[in-house]
C-alpha cells in the first residue's frame, strides 16, 4: 500500500498553525493516528474536509474519500468521538478490502 514522503503526509493540527505533533504517511498510519490524535484535531480537519482531500488527492483512493465525506457531524460536543469512530471504521474496512484484493491478485498470479 502506498507510502508518501513526509512533505505529502497528513499532518494533524488543532487550528491553523497549531501542529499537534502527529503525522501519517500511509493509510495504515492514518488509521492508527486517528485512534489517538487529540479530538480537537479530528474536529478541525473533519469540518474542513481535509481527511477526504488527502485520501483522494494524495493517497489516490476516491472511494474511501467519498465514504468519509458521507459522515455527518452530530452535535459539536459529540462530534469528535462520533466522527473518530466513523472514520476509524471506514478506514479499517477499506484497508481490509485493499489487503484482500492484494492477496487475491497474488494468488491468481501464482496459480498461473
């Protein structure tokens, strides 16, 4: 699965110019980071559509970007944790699908 250079990684912020010290360089790293990054960063990036943009434009996964875009914000005090849960679930399902596709492709190649 795709790993991008640091400059193209996803860097988590809590506000413009307020980096929280967490970066991701692949979808796997992103899935891990979403589990523990501060809730302010989740809300900041989700409201701006940053997760979807990075996954679509840098990682190149339009399907996952659309699925994240379909998540609806709930009341602000619940937004961070409900969004975190939805993002985690959708990213992990996608990672599972991609890994399954990779294994099927490898099996078919070796079966020839």
